[in-house]
C-alpha cells in the first residue's frame, strides 16, 4: 500500500451514509480514485446487501463484496443523541457526505443544509433519492425495477412482439451512482473557486429519463414514440444479433460504406447495389427482409469464422459471451479489469477492476470490502480522538 502512487482524490474524505447499490457504487468509485471513504452502517445489521445472497463467500454476500471495496466500516446508531454527536464530528472532518435516506431523514436528526452551512460549510452533501424532494412523487422511495418501468426504459427493451423487459442488472441504480460520482467531482472543483460546499441532488427517476437519450430526443424533437426492437436499433440496420451455426453474434453496421464492406465480407456483395438496401433509410424500411437474409447467410458458418472475416473488413461485430466468458477473456486480464485483494475473513478475493485509467494518479484497490464494523474503533480513536474507555461505553450502550 505504501508504494501505491497517490490517487486523484487522495486527501479527500467521504462519509458514506448509503446502502444498497447507487450510493455504495458512487462512494466506491470515489474510493477507487484515492478518497478515504468511511462507510457508516447500523449496528448489528449493516448495509442491507450484506444479507443479499446466495451466493455467499464465507459469511459475506457477493453482492456486498462487489460494491464496497476501498472503504472503512463504522457501525453507528444515528437515531440516538450520542450517535448524532459522533456523526456531527465526522461530518465536520469530511469533504463529502453521501446519503440515500428517505427525504427529510437527515433534517429530522438535525443535519439539514442549514446546519451544514453553519457547522461544515465546505462539505458537499450528495443526496440520492427515488424521485427527488419535490413534484407529485417527491419523497417517495425508489426501486430500480419500478423506475425502469416508470421511466419508459422497459417499454423500449425486449422483443417487438413480446413483453417489456428490464435490464439484466439494476441499470438505473448503476447509472445514478455514476452520475452521483461525476456530480461530486464537479462540486469539489467548484469548491476550489467558491470556497464552500453545496447540495447535490440526484434521483433514480431523473436518471431513468436521462438514460432514454436519443429515444427521448426522437419524441421531444420529432414526436416519434419509442418502441421495442429486440436487440435491434430503431434508426440503424443491420444493427442486431444473428444466429450462426454454433451460437449468436452481434453486428453493428453504422453507415452505408460499412454496409458495403459487410455485404462483401459475407459473400453477398449484390446487397450493396440493391435499391432496398443501398441507403440506411432503405434498410430501415426493409428491416425484416434484410435481417432474414443475413440470418440465413450467417447460419452457414461458425461464429469464430464470421468474426474473423468481419473484423478484417472493419465491420464491428462480436460473439455473445456469457458473464464467465467475458470475465475470463484475455483482454479483460490485459486491461486489469480483475483485481485480487486480501479480505480479513475470506482471504484472497477477486473483484472487478476500475474502468477509468489515470496516467499520473492511478486508481487502486487498496482495501477489501470491510466486515461489519471492522474499523469502528480505528475511526473513533484515530479520527475523533475517543479513548478506549469511551469507545467501550458506547458499545455497551449499543451506540456502536
């Protein structure tokens, strides 16, 4: 650890009052970039995801292990006065406070924006909620699955003649965590100019709408409603998955010149001269016909052979991997997307690496996901100066 170069956020302290996915992912990203993250958890139970299994590794849920590295765990009952006194001291010593409580919870405990402006004016508060604090649904709790439904994302996911489908991971939660991390970095930059922190708000609902991207623009700018195209693209053809002799592969032809190369590579050069397929708008109009012809053609050979031919021709394509195949791929290893860290209860633990690479301030996996309350005494002693006797008393009183 001592030989690891300082990360981009070295010297920044993050107080993590979050649980489940969006918040913990946000704070883990900040930790990967070098921040000192203190994760505050309820005594006895901890983050809900500690029990979200199987699978478990020893007594640790794999779900929790995937979202909480590079953090120190402190157990604290924040609903009682002694716990709130400790929380106040921790906030004063932090740069960033991230929370995803029900709207008004911090205010109920006395730690609203007014308190922060008076007692910790440089602290950046990031609140992650389901629907935000205002509007008809303001203050309601949010759940990724429900937000995928309400935001319209499910309506554009799945087969054309099938039911709306959610994504295979909690994608709204994941993207909200990423946007929260991005927003906090911007607020830290703004603090350098203004000298003060600010309140950053994100909601799953707004993230879900933001994720509609070009589909939202199609409606807002042109009045065109979104629809389901299976694995296809609403505006580009061919851009979907096709069966081969031994599996499935994805092909993404982005322009007319690429289509000509694709047609030549699969031995159907005449397609590029066919009036129904010459321009992308023509191919979109004849989507079913062209997709059927391509499926028939690709079914004559194996995925590997087609992948080799198409990539040689400059046509974007790839086999549909299982999760195991993707994580075991040589390129995954080459890009250091799998890291191993020593866990105090499990031993060597493999975790995902970081997708962002810095040339001078590299990310690092310095700490394994913590066991519940692993660093309680350390934080109270070293950061707040509490004596061993006081810590023992707090434990007896069930404050920690």
